[in-house]
C-alpha cells in the first residue's frame, strides 16, 4: 500500500517506521517546509493519507484529501468544532474518512471499558467522577483529545453530569478534567470514581508512541478501498464485542 504522510513530525516518523515494517511504501511526506507539494498530482500516487498536524490545519488537510478523492485517516485533535463538517463532506463526496482522538489499540479498548463502567455507575450517585490526563509539554491541546473522548463516554451514560470542564468542577453537573504537562510522558489518563467509603479507578498509561503509530497504520489499512466514515471501533471490531 502507498501512503501519504500529512505531517512529518515525531508521530510521522514513527508511523513511517511501522508502515515500512509492515511492507508499505511512503510516497509523499508533507510538512511545514514543503506545503506546495500538497497537490492532487502528488496525492494521486497514494492509496491513503495519514494526517497528523495541528488543530489549525487539520480540517483543511482532511478536506484537501477528500477533494482529491484520497481516503484519509486523521489523528489530529483539538478541531472538534469542524469534525462533523468533515464527516458530512466525506459522505457528500462518497469518500473515506476515519478520525480518532487516539489510535492506540489499548486506548480504544480503554474507551469501551470507560463506557461500561459509566453505565454501571449511573445508578450510584454516591460516587463522584473525575478525570486527569498527563502529557509531555509539547502537547498542543488541553485537555487531550483522548480525555475529551473519555469525558463524552461518561456524559453519554451518567445523566447527572451535563458538561465537562478543564478545571476542578464547581457544581455537581460538571465533570472535571485536570490536565498536567510533564516531560517526557507520552500519555496517561485516569478515570476516578470517589465515594465516602472507597474509590474505583481505571488508568491507561502509554509507554511510548509505538502504539499510536501502529494503530494509525492499521486504520490506514482498513480504510483503503472503502467508502464511508469510520472509527477505530470499526477497525478493531470493538462495537460488536461491547458487552452492553
């Protein structure tokens, strides 16, 4: 499979390494120094694009790939306000698009565990839930996209929580997300339920970036040749395995 890398920072380099190990070819690498190479002619050499850039450029990168008819997998976070527009554009153009806040296989399993636990805790008002995420200091968005996804999974299932906030909760209907930036942490996420008598906590700790890179390549392998809007649940067949 021929892959175009849109964004060639630390994640791009790791994705390249994993892709080559899995027998794929990198036919295009776009970074801030060669934006002029983001053309239909160059993208036409690829079977799929993997996009890891910034919140400011992600939507235009995804739109460009879809406009040129190239399936695109995006791991950029912090642009949720434009995400539905990208999905609608994909469907209008009969394209292929997959976005996730985290490509890690372990994190996506963690998302399902989080939802399952939230459903169990929905009828337990004696427990107060909160989140914390820790990342390296180069992380551009706060809270992390992964923390937002975890928060959304809780809000969907615990009716007493109405909104997430990126600070200590000031009212009972707020779900607190505390963000810390500490080098060289690649990513740690905590979901904690606290009561007067005990705590219940689930934690995901990333040891390095390899899990994110492998998941991105798995996603690219999945969407190549397909049409539609997808998630990592589709790639990993997690929805079908959800016990609730």
